[in-house]
């Protein structure tokens, strides 16, 4: 249950909230089930806060720090999360439909079974996030870092994947209807269903051999690997 005095302070603005939290050495703030629709929370320090099942529809959380926050089942429909920090956050079963998450940090976040329909996830970093069973229909993932994500059972019909990095991602039983796979930046070492693999291999084999350099962070085509991939006997990456 949300603590009412904390809600009053939070609604008074991010500056007051951040000052109060610093002065009171507040640990895990409790906003579970709170009604915060349309609240102006940009730049707020909300690390480890509990927003489970909270109403945050159309709230402005741009630039907010929600690292390791509990947003399980929260309503974030239409929320502004531009450049917010949500690393390690629990967003399982949350409603993020039509939310703007452009440039947000979602490293290792749990978005399993979340509703991300028509959300803007362009340029987001979703490194090793859990998107299993998520609804990503019509979602904008242009330029997103999806390295190592779990997309098992996700629905990406009509999603924009232009320039998205899907290297090392787990892509099993994913719906890609009307999602243009040829615009994906890389499928290097991705765990792919055979049907998806044998769609990519003969038509865009370079997608399987495009690698980001650990030293320069620049993309390059490994031509030696590309020749191996083109061989008839190559049937995908060996799972560990």
C-alpha cells in the first residue's frame, strides 16, 4: 500500500521529492496502486521504488531514475519515459502501449508479457532484457540495442526493426509478420527458429556475420565468417 505522505511530496514535483529523499535517506519508496495519472515526475530519483499496479498513464517520467524499480503490472500507457533509466526494473505485465521510451536504458529489465504495442523504443538499450511473451505489435525499435534479449513467444507483427541489433538474442516462436527483417543490423549468434534462420541465410547472410567491435564499438562484416555461413552444411549457431 502506498504511503500517503510520500505521494503528496512526489506530486509536489521532482525537485521537492529528490530533496526530501536525500534529506531523509529514504530507501524503498512505496507507491503501489497509487493514482499518479499525468503526474510530472521528470528527473525524479525513484530508484528501487515500488510502483506495482500504479496508475501512471500519461505521466512524464523523462530522465527519471527508475533503476531496479518495481513496476509490475503498472499502467504506463502513453507515458513519457524518454531517456529514463530503467535498468533492472521489473516491468512484467506492465502496460506501456503508446509510451515514449526513446533513448531509455532498459538493461536487464523484465518486460515479460508487457504490453508495448505501438510504443516508441527507438534507440533504447535493452541489453539482456526479458521480453518473452511481450506484445510488440507496431512498436518502433529503430536503432534499438536488443543484444542478448529474450524474445521467446513475443509478438513483433508490424514492428519497425530498422537498424536494430539482435545479436545473441533468443528468438523462438516469435511472430514477425509484416516486420521487415532485412532492415535489422545484426543477427550475429542469435538463437533463431529454423524457419527464421533459413529465411535470413540465403537472402541476407551478411546479417549473421555483422559484428560490433569490442574495442572500437564500430560495426564490421566478418568476411571469413560470412563464407562459412554460406556453406550448405552451416545450420546456425551452436547453443551452449
